[in-house]
C-alpha cells in the first residue's frame, strides 16, 4: 500500500493502482473517454489529465501509477482548462449531427460536452467527409462520428481476438477501419457487435431492421410473428429506466402485441427443441463414435469465428440450427399448416440481444423450401426504439402471456441467455435420458458464473463426461488451442461468442462500459431467477415439445428434423 493525497484528501491505496483508480477509490470523479478498464488503458483522449506536485506536465491519470507520498490535484483551473481544450479538439473534428444520431441521449461525448459547459468550439478541425460502411449485414460503421478512442479496436483484438478493425492512415486522416480500405464484409468481422457496446458515440451501430418490420406490420397480406430471445427479457427494461436485470417478460409481450404483431412466440420454446435435438445428437456421437468434442452451434458470432479462424473444428459443431432459426422453420411449417396460412405470407421477426443474428438469417444453408426461416432481426435496442416511437408507456404495461402453441418453455431454455446455460440445459435432459429417471439434483453449479473458461467432469449413468464452457471468442480460441495442442480433451463444449453469453450481446442496451461488471452480474442473476420461477425446468418436460414431436416431427434427428432444424457450415 502507498499513502497519497488527492485534492488534499489523504488515502491509502494498493501500490499497483493508477491515479485514476486511486481517485475512484476516494470517490473523486475524473472524466474519461478512451479508458476501458483492463482493455484500453492508453491515455489517448487526455480528458483524464491531473496535476501532480513536482511533475511539470499534466499527466493522464488512467496510465500514471501512484507512488508513496504523491500529491494529486484533479480540479485546478489548469486541469479544467486542459480538459476543456482537449474536449473541444475532439469535438472540432467530430460530425456533430447529434439530432439525427442513433446514440443521441446515450452518448458519452454529448454528456461530457454538457458537463464541461461547452458553448462554443474555438478550433477548426479537419472535417473530412467519409462514406459510411454499410457492407456488413449486421453492423454499420460511420467514421465521421469516430473519436479515435480505440475502445472498439481493443475490444475486437484483445477481448474477441478477431482483428477486424485497426487504426489506418496517419495524422488527420487516421480512421478506425478494416485494413486495405475494405468493407467490414470483406474483413474477418464476426458481427458480434462488441465494438458497438464499447463505442462511446454513434460511430458503430446495428443495421436497422425497424423500417422493414414497420412495413411488414402495415402490410395486410402479411401475417407477422415475433419471437423473443431468452436474454432480451432481462435487459429491455433498462431502456426505460428500470434497474439492471429487471425481468420484463410480460411487459415485453404486451408491447409486441400493441405494436401489432399477429402472434408473439417465445424463442425459449425453440431452445427446448434445440436441447432435444442437440442432446440426442450428443448421445448419438458418444454411442456411435461420431466426431468429438461436439461443440454448440447457437451463437452465430461464434459460428462466424469458427468458420474464419478454426475451420478444422467445423465437423465438431453440432448440426443444430440456432433456436430462433429452428423457431422460424417451425412457424413456417408446423404452425402454418395448423393455422392454414400460406408460409410465404408469414413474416417472422426475431427480437434478439445479438447483431450477428442479422447476418445469420441470410445464410444460404438456412434456406428451407426456398424460404428464409426468419425475415428480420431486431436488437433489444431497436425494439425499445419502436416501443418509444409508438408512444407505449412500457413501464406501466400490464403483463401478457405468450401465444401458443409455440409460447411455452422451460427454465432450461431461459438459462440459454447466460454463459454455461446451454450446457446446463443439455445436461439436465441428457442425464435424465441416460439414467431413465427424473433427476432431482439438476443445477450444475460447475458451469455457472462469469469465468472465461469453465471445465468439469460430470458423471452421467456411470460414465464420465468431460465438458468445457467458453464465453467470448478470445476464450474460445484459448480452449481450442489447448485441444489442438493435445493439452485437453472433452466430450462436449459450449461456446458463446460474447463475453458473458447473450445477456451481454452486441444488441443489448448500452451503458458506460466501465459499469459492465454490475450490468453483467445483474442480468445473470435475473436469468437464473427466471429459471427458478418456472414450473417446468427441463426441456424434455415441456408438453408443447412432446406435442410437436407427436403431431409433426415424429422423432428427434428424424427426417423432418434434418430438413427443418439442422444445417451445414462453410469451410
Ligand atoms: Fe441467445 Fe439463443 S441463447 S443465441 O444467446 O441459443 O442472441 O438470448 O436467442 O437463437 O434461445 C442470442 C439469447 C438466443 C438462439 C436461444
């Protein structure tokens, strides 16, 4: 520990702290823009400058280490003037069309400008006009809004290990972009959207599908069906000022009905269906000598990563489509048949915490009988925007139930939204099938929590099953490298593309990323509470799933399942 003073207040802090950490500890607020805890600590924006006694120049507190006896001043006229000038310099080169910006009202730069009382900008920046990059099916890049903080670059490279974007050109011409002037679609981008969550401004955002959905809702010939992902229900409320991790399932269903959807189904139903198909696929591979370890396939960011970086593991991927794609296929076959609707008139909208799902719906391998399973994907943020635009008072909405026959689901399906959830859901079912009984002890604590990689050995019917769970593609890389190097062996692996799983997907409400830990833990807790609240907590106990097999699919991994619910990948 070292003893220091900050603005005259004596504090004792660990010797490895930076000045910024020490100030936070002393409840003194220092503004930051480029700083992203443990991910991007580079002192680039210079908004966090402080005065240190005996040191001539102002120092960036996010990278300056404390030392014993240090006297720090965070609020002198010199500090205030320097921060204001630095902010004005950033603003001078920024496209300040805030009124039409997707992040207006939730922009760190806007907040800082207000906080610093910026009423004029004294500098003339080099305002080069760049074209937006709209080449990706999921993500739009607008270099005019970029403040060069590098938070997206550090997240893409250091957290996700994707290396899709970097700093290109020099001086005033510097921008964040894929290399060689390429569009995101030609880069290794996996569409996970973690860059969006890291961006302090509106320089990266999801591709808009709201217009397409409004058009479908207005089209009298279209039968418009919504389905909602597990993780949306524990985050949507945040867009309306509700506490992190509020469970708003019933209000969300009410809002979708008010928006005019003909039916509101639950992707969780299809998560249960996925467990039946994937559980049986695992047992088949274990018993008949198929490719192991089997790796889950529900996260399209992860699938993109595997195809681009680890094609040698493609045969390890489960052939199951992700739950929302299975749901689309079932809506356009089973449900259409039952209701006597021409599937070509059905428009399926997935409400997802994910940006990669926007690209997943266009995969040619997913087309069934010439039709897309899902027609549009709205992120949690886009749905919130539609609700606000429609004048719906979300917080005071009553709860509504999902429609049936595709609205009933188990607790096992809800936990899909958190890292380890798909694994636990699969174990709940596979163990029951193998042991031929209703196992009471079905909460697998070993696979819960936010550790980047979790490993366990589970006894199922006297056989030891080695499992692993990775969240975030950076962790998936570490796990796959271990397997490749012969350092580890598993039977079954869950990979989710985003750190924390879908609860932290690239389509979720954006908060200051330095509050990420609290957000993640709150949503995680909510997911397991939602599981506990449900009367049925194992996928194979969902009566609507049993009915679906009886009335339509006949058997897991059967002919119809293969046609509708399974897919292939590109090497
Ligand atoms: Fe997910 Fe999934 S859990 S991938 O994280 O398997 O996006 O929530 O919808 O499809 O069910 C996301 C979440 C989601 C699918 C399911």
